[in-house]
C-alpha cells in the first residue's frame, strides 16, 4: 500500500490564444460547454460551420462517452450521473446491517437522556429528519446557448439535464448505537481558520447523539502510527471555547503512514467513526481509508469535511476558512499600501515627524542580542502574512458554516454513509462522494466575468 501524500497538483491555466492543441482544446470544452464531469480524454471534437463544437466518442472507450446522436442520451447521462454521485452506505458492504431509531432530536441541546435512549416518539414536531430521497439541484441555471456568459452545457445545444445530489442532515434511522461508537477526529494539511469550530461542533453533536468515547488524533495521519503521540480524549467541556482561538486543537501535519497502517491502527483502537478535516490530498487519503475498511469488511464510517483557504474544491459554493482568509489578507495588503504612501511623501507622518526605520527589525535584533548576552537561546521571527491568514480565528460567516458542516458530518456518519464529504451547494448542505470532488482542483475560466472583474479591479494586464 502506498504512503499517503497531501501534494496537490494544480492544472495549468487555459490559454485560449495559444495554437489549438488537444490539452488546450479540452480545457476550452470544459469551460465553454461544462464537460468537467466527462472523461474528456476520450472525446474528440470538431468545430462545425456554425461555430459550435461537435463532440463524438472515440472508438476505444465509447462506453465512457456520450453519443449525442442517440435519442436516449439524456436519460443515459442522468443514469450515469446518479451512479457516480450515489453516496456509499454501510449496507453496500453489510446488507444485513440493522438500523435503529435516531437518538437525535431538535429538542435536545444536550446529550441524550435515559428517557429517550431507544429513540424519540414519532411526532413530527419533535424532530427535523431528512428523507433519504431528498435531493438538491447541482446546477440551477438553464442556459439557452453555449455563448451565454458562464454557460456550462452538456451538449452544444445546451439541453437542460437535471443533476441532483444528496441533501445532508439527520436521518430518522441510524446504523450505529451511540454507546458502541468510538469516534476519532483528525486534521491534516495546513492550518485554516475554522478548524477548531468544526472540531467543536463534531464533538457536541456526537454527544447529543449519546456518544461518550470521542478522541482526537494528534498531528494529522501521522498520529495513527507515531507511538509517541497519544490520542486526545474530547468532550464538550474540553472543546467548549476552542472556537475562540485559531489553529487546530489537534495539530496538523502533511503526509503520513500507509493506508494499511492507518486502518490497522483504527482497528486496534476500536475506531468506527472517523472524521477527516483537510483538502484534496487529505480527502484522497480519506477515500483510500474508506476503501481499505470495506476491503477488510470493517463497519466504519469515514466522513470528510473539506478545508482549504484556496476555495478550490469542486462543486461547492465555498469552503470554510476562505472568507476569513480573504478578510485577514486585506490587513497585510492595506498595510503595504500605507507603507508605500509614506515612502512617496518623503517619509513623514501626519504630524510632520520623520518616519524612523523599521521598529520590528530593531526589536528583533536587540531581543536576540539581549538573550545571547545572558546565555539563553532565543529567536524572534516576523509574523508571516501567509500564516496570519491561516492561524486566525474564523469570522462570523465562517463560524456558522463550520458549525453546520460539523453537524452534518456527524449526521452522515450515523446515517451509515461513508466515503463522503459534506459541503454547501446552491446554499444547501449536501453529501458528495469523495472521488467526485477530488478529481481535479477547481479552475478559473480566463474568459469569465469574474476574471474580468479581477483585472478591472487590479489594473493588471491580461497575460492569459
């Protein structure tokens, strides 16, 4: 089994002005006609006299393509979409798995009591359960032409095809008894605003279900194999105020042991719920863990919560931490503008006083000199803006997003789903199968209005 890697390889930007070649042309197809869900490597395209693309399947792999001359292509596309976006469930591996009445109720703000240990009365006023057949539209705009701004069409005629994904939330039936659950939380990759908010809400929601055994795996996937890193017991009391601080209560790291070693460690520890907070690479690892658990016939739920300040996860409106990072980055950007302004006005402040040298450098030098003289090793570093935007606490909007993501991650695990990630799509919370969101990073369309707004705002030349 290969060692997990968190390296994310970004795709090259589309360059419409370059000579037409297969790679560039495929990217143009994706941008202009929304073919991102198809295997573009198996398509060949030609421009017709009308200026639109004619797309056909290659003979070698026609089963992965769409034949638009087939009158039933639309229904076949929908069937293929439903197959790919069907979320894995415990019963796929354990057909005889028993379900139980949910121990979650909207009237319960604290852990479940003895009175309702076997579930709540079937009175709709007591709960707010999601039906397993509830769906959310993935695409909400019906484009009438591929020339419309931002058009994402499946075929050159922009035929409307409904694409539905699973709605997130608590289910009436659960597949894990809370008293038998040992839940683990792990944070991987780099820091991101909101990590502590998600950890906190996962723990609180687990306790509301009635789970008593909750642990944190320290320093990412490495915590599964490093014998010197003990798992951290978690409870509502432990996490009550962690959302007031940035960073991660559990620590983070990149890379880790092999998937086989991780699953063996989970098996030894008795972990049957794993919540993974991370980006594309981390989710690839989570999906590999899910597959290995199924291979070993382990009844384990693996649920991801996407984390990245880059906002480059496919299909989702946004990821937590992005808004906070942008807001915090403005501080450094605005400070840089102020510094340039002072330089251009002969380095005097508003009162006419001479602006002295960088006090930060002076303090750094004097502090190091002082501790060296008294024989104590010390170092003083500047605060790097790239870490300022990662290590700060989440703002209000991200805090709310993190809260709901954490809740729905737990709901998905108790509902018996595994190999999924939770996200927000068209303002609704949904479950995605992990492979569909990690196939490639989200790309910027250089022909989009968004990119035009960026160039208009910054005044930079259009190099692409």
